[in-house]
C-alpha cells in the first residue's frame, strides 16, 4: 500500500497540511450548548416564541446541523487517503503512451456536495467533477476523491478556494502527475422583501463554475485539460456553455451584490445582539471570525434572517388586501353553470423551515372558480399573499393551508385549491442528504374537495405548467 510522504502546504484560515494532515492546529469541537444559546437570540430577534411547539428543539437541531455541516474542520485527508493507494501497472515494457497506474486519466464525475457559503452562511450546492493522472504505478480508491472533496466542502467556503484546497490536498496526498477539478456551484437567490415584491420573477438560483489544476494541469492550455473536458462532455457538461467565473466577477454570493447591499440598507437596521450571536456561532465552530472573508458574514446572515420576521409584513398585506377586492359579495354563490377555473401557476416563494432555520423554496400553484362578470384576484395581490406567508419560519403544510385560508374569503363561496412544490435544504444539504428530492403539499377548500373533475382540471393545468417550467 502506498503511504503518504511528508508534505507541508499552508492553506488559508490556519489550516495546514502536514504529512497529508488537514485540520486545525488544536482539535476544535463545536460547543453545541453555546450555539444553541446563540440560536435562541436569533429566534427572539425575529420576534419568535422559542417555547412554541415547532421551535422548542430548533436551537439544538440548528447546532447539530452546523456541526455536521462543518465536520470537515475535524477530518484529516491523511486518514482518508492512507491505505487506499493501490498498486496498478502502467503499459507493459514501457510502450509509448500512458495507461493505468502510469498516466491513464481518471475522472469521477457528478459528485453532489453541499457547503456553507462563508459570506452569508447559507448552504450552497456543488456538482463536483474531480480527476487525476496516476503516476508511480498506483491508483487511489475512487471513493476517496469524493471523501477528500467533502472534507473541504464541509466548511465555510467560497467556490474557488474550495476547488484549490481539494486540488492541493489530493495532489499532496496521492502524489500523481496532476489533479484537476471542475465545480458547478449553485447559490439560492438572496431575496429581500423590497426587490421580491418589485419583481417576483427573480430566478431562485445563481450559478457559477470554477476550475482548479495542479501538476500537469497547472497550465490551463495543456492537452490533458481538453481530455478532461471531453470526458465531462460525455455526461453533457459543456464547459464552454457554462459561465466560467473569472477574477473579474466581483462577487459569487448574492448577499455581496451591489443590489442586495443597496436594497437591504433600506430595510430594518440589523439587530446588534443577533450579529454578536452569529459571530459567537462562528467561533464555536472553530472558525476565525476576524478573518477578512468572515467580517461581514454575521451581518449578512442576520439580514437574510430578518426577511423572515412577521412584524411589518402584516401592515403591507392588510393594506393591499382591504384595497384589493371591491367585487366581493359574500352572499353570492358561484353560478357553477358558467364557472371557470382560474389558475395562478409557478408563483415563486422562499421560506425557512422552522426546524432547522434552513431555506426551502419553490413555487405555488393556486386555482379557484370565477363566474361571468367577475375579475380574477390581481396576480400581484396573490403573489404578495404567497410571499407574506413564505417570509416566516414555516412548515410547508402550514404555508399551504395559510395561503388557501387567506385567499378563500376573497372568492365567491371560498372555493380554492393550493399546491406548493418545494425543495428543502434541510433534506438535501444535511441529515438524509437526498439530492434532487422535493416535496409537494395540497390544500383544498370548498367545492374542490368534492368536485373531482374540477380538481383534475386544475392538476392538469399544473402538470402542463410544470413541463413548460422544465422540472
Ligand atoms: N412536515 C414537515 N417537516 C419538516 C418541514 N421542514 C423540515 N421538516 C422536518 O422536521 C423534522 C425535524 O425532525 P427532528 O428529528 O426533530 O430533527 P433532525 O434530527 O434534524 O431530523 P433529520 O432531518 O431527520 O436529521 C425532520 O424530519 C425534517 O425533515 C416541513 O416543512 N414540513
Ligand atoms: Zn452566500
């Protein structure tokens, strides 16, 4: 079995590689109790009752999720790679060419990883493609490429540094001819109340792609890179078609964008006790909260969280509700002879699961009957109702019910059906880590609970809208 040689390389934030070891100088174990106390401060800052049913265990769940999400600080590359280097012959009697353990390119593609964004503390998704060119007649166990990538993903990260750290650790750990990485990173959009109400068509995702190479991949124009991209193309990953983030890109995290900084400076001032508690969470995780990339992070995370307090939104919603409906006549029943089903489909929403304070987001579909002579509810009002209930600490079933119960009184007879489709970061980035999973919930009021044909008609409209959304 191959063994690791001494290798020293300094990686930023005090983490160094010594004989393939990667980890903080001292063993940093997150202080779960301290993180729980800090999360309670955040919940109180949102105007929440920390003793209510859904939130009682939330501080502990959040502390466990953060500990899990930063376990990389406590793992060592050496423990992963050592014992997983296998002797593998190259070409016989030195024929010209390269293959096997002496020069045959190896790539593991489509590794799903999650990391915490160091700028805003939200989890971001990574599609990782990692490859190397073996040398010295030995190859590494394929799973170790993913495990080493996960060591660095399970930290507070930024895409380019993540790619460079994995590349460097593999290059030092395996001692191959070269290592290369392509990371396709996806960050949830960073909505703020103002801009969300202005243009609800905001896309929910921001994407970037970064590369890193060492050894024979050092030179971006080396032939071996075109071999690497060809093997990615077989999986439909066309680098040319993906925005390759360069140094000119002024920011990766949407919370750093000028728009977000400008708009959010207009929203409620950030609560200093909440900012201090996020700084204490960073310290409990063993991070150096004074390192330049982290100095603004607590404030940016609190600004994100303040989207989910419910205080001033009530005013906003009631204002539009009372002014919005003038044709409402509670006694007039729908004349089902000439009724139609009006659908509002693919209304975007963002929310935070109250169990883990992690985003879940997706789309809302709403159907209701309208009669001749009655106008549908203004789409902007329906979208405001969706955002009003989205921007709270929620569970998806409650969100679905609340939207239906708020819309029903605006309708003749109150007949409404609501479907919410969402992906839950808490089920993808941690815990069961089921990438690609999504949850749908339904609320039916009045006639939709008995009129199966009407319900089927609505579901059909959603199905065609979903296909057109390319889901
Ligand atoms: N019904 C429902 N459950 C949710 C929602 N968001 C998060 N959850 C669940 O909340 C539950 C919390 O369960 P706990 O066992 O207390 O916490 P946990 O140990 O973090 O759970 P795991 O996610 O299974 O690791 C999990 O099963 C989550 O999937 C939601 O919108 N609706
Ligand atoms: Zn971010």
